[in-house]
């Protein structure tokens, strides 16, 4: 009898026969069964936690900047408020850049603080780059709209234009992106802050409803522009 294994004991051949006969394959200990969904990795949670931390740091830093500017403005006899948006004045165009950073007093800033913290964090928490892009779109469109439609001889300041833009962005981005999680979040935001949307209508004297209105429009535009193209495209174009 010769040494070694004959062809009948070829491991590759045996594996092929088992596959054809439906014999279960051996499973490596600890490996997921074939066809099962992979378990959430701890790295995913760590990445999400890091994103939320960065969003919190950014929005907190922005609010601290607003308070620092307001403190300097109070010392400077409120001279900075003149850098706001002056409708249809050439010099007033610079106010598009500065208006969201300025406030007409501590009461004005304090009233904006909580909405800025909450809504700004939620916008950034879904993605820093996308949140900053949405903020830039809202910032510019709100400023341009206010400059075009504001009352003569008025100066418009305040971060409330961002608040209204973030609000509509959060409410609508899930619908444009067709993402259930964002739709649910948008509904929650609508329930909690939806009453603010009445501020887009002309009302109390001294309140820039134009900034509110065009900030909200900016949020709608940002939600549409920043949604993934394949999700916001009409169903017919997918064919």
C-alpha cells in the first residue's frame, strides 16, 4: 500500500460535493451567518459622537461670538448696529455680511440664543459641511431679500434670519432627501418651533419680518439644493 492520500480524499473535491448536495459549510466561530445583516460597529457610534461634539462646539462658539460682539457694541455706544442691512443703499449691501452677527440689545440677543443653539446644532449634527453650506445659503438669501424689500430708512440686524432659515431647512430636508429619520426630526421641530413661522408676516413695529421671510425662503432653497440629486429628482427621470 503506497503512502499519501488518494484522489478520493482530495479536500477541494469533497468541498465541491458538499456544496452540490446542500451540506452546510463550516462556520468560523464568531462570524456572522451568511445573509445576515452586519451588526453596528462601535466605530459608527464613535464617529457620530465625534460629529455631535464638533457640531456642539461650533454652534456654542458662534453664540459666544455673538455675545462678544454685543458686549463690544454696548461699550461702543451701539455704533456697530449701523453696519446692518440698509435697504436699497449701496453701503447697506455690506450689512448682508454683518447683520446676523449684530443685535439691537441684550434682550434681542437673549431671545435668539436658545433657538440658535438648538436649531443650529441640529443643522450641523447631520453633517458639518452640509450644515455650513445651508447656513451660507440662508445667510445670503435672507440678506439680499431684506435689502431689496426692507423699509426706507431702516437698519436690519439679528440672527433671527438664520433661525427661520434653519427651521424651514430642518422641516423640509427630509422630504426632499426622502429620509425617514430626517422627516421625523422635521416633524418634531415643526411641533416645537412651528409657531415661529408666523413671524414671516408683517406685524409688530421694529421686527424685521423681511429678514424672517427671506430667511425661511433661504432654508427651503437650501433643503432642496443640498438634497442628494438622485433622491430629489422626479421618479420619471430615474428611468
